[in-house]
């Protein structure tokens, strides 16, 4: 199961529909606190996390998630090209919003255990997480 956390409801909905179309089960949260509640209550394989959110930014959410379940992979999906090192030290991979759905999907697939990957991509730009 993938948990997507973003305060942009429209982007979150689109991401959920896209991932479900790829065969993934998806939970969504509009705040870091709501995301942490879902994270502790469900078997999460990976997290797709926005950085700039009210109350708790993505680095704060990621740090708490890694404290609770260090094995869970976190993909930071942010519109910001430059982020503080503190934000990046808690995540396993980073994709800039707007780089396209295939790059996002490829990055997520690299993070997930093989049994979660529903399809393989080919001919896409390489992602290194």
C-alpha cells in the first residue's frame, strides 16, 4: 500500500487515480499529522510526500516516519528544486513535481519491493534514488 501526503487536494486526487490505474492500493492524507495516523495504522510499503505543507513540513513528517518504521521507503515529491539538506536526509528518493508521471512512477517502482511493482518501464529517463 502506498501513502500519499500532500496539502494540494487536486494533485493528491490525481496522484491517487494515477497510482490506482497502475494497480497500487493508495491511501491519501492532506496533512502531515493525518498522514502519520494512517502510517501507523496501516501496512505501508512506501510514502509519497510533499515538502511544503502547513503545520508539519515533509522533513518533519519523514523524520517521524523513519523513527517509527525505518524500513519504509519515502519519496519526496516537491515543486521546489532546491531543498535544505535536512529535508533530504530523511527520504530515500526525490522527484520534482512536473517532471512527468513516468519519471515519478519509475522512481516509486525503484523504492518498492519487487512484489509491489506491477509493471516495468522501458525507454524512460533513468532515475537514481
